[in-house]
């Protein structure tokens, strides 16, 4: 059994950008786990409609 492992998971989120407005997109998280408990998010990114991969830093989470 590994103590530390890296996991990738995808979920739907509502994001907001000032130029595009509100959009619902699939966001993929790459997390570091210790005994199955998430410690740190290493990277998160989203796929666009055209197949591009973009970091989530340019869109903010809608409140």
C-alpha cells in the first residue's frame, strides 16, 4: 500500500468570465493524497468546447 499517491478527478462546475459570462464546464483536479485524504491540489484545468486545455486561473468560481 502506498502512503502518498496522485489522483485525478473530474466534476462539473459553473464558472464565470467577464467576456464569456457564465458557463458550465468540466474541471479536472490533480490532487496529492495521503492515505486517501486529499492534502494538496497540484493542478486544475478545464477543457473548452474546441478541445483546448486551459488553466482555471483565468475564470473565477461563481458565488
